[in-house]
C-alpha cells in the first residue's frame, strides 16, 4: 500500500504533509505535490495533515489515474522536504471539482 495525492491538491498545495513525512517522499510540481509510491512507507501521518483532504490510501477505489500521476511525476519533479507558503488563492480552490482537467500542469515546482 501507498498513499496518493489526489487532484484536490491542485492549486491548493498547502504543504503541511511535507513537514511530517519521515521519509521525504513528496515531490513538487508547479501547482500540486505528488508522493513517490516506491518511497512511501504507508505510515499515514501525512493524510490528516492535509487541509484539502487530498491524500488518500491507494486502497480507496478510483485512484488508479492519480496513482499513475504520482508515480510518473515523482520521478520527474524535485523533492520537497520543507513547507513553504501556500498559493495566495489556495483557499479559493479548496473543494473545487474538476481541477485536474482545468489546472493540472506537468511543469516542475521549485523543490528544496
């Protein structure tokens, strides 16, 4: 099992999860984070830290697409281990539907 960052993270990117991850398995894209499923130790400490409720265990149904996104982009985007400021408009996008189709970017973030 691993944890998966879902599209709920897109344009929110709160980064509270990054601070608590004991194995530093988060990677930063331009407007979302992903988890490297090979590095995640399934401890679950990140899940309750996410204000957008964007982190779920891969045992939840319907996460196949996002698991693939996490695996693909964690190999391309830079590692992030320290929380930074969230986007100024993060709260405006919290809970918004259809964020992947509207906003997903394959561009990398800054990382550490």
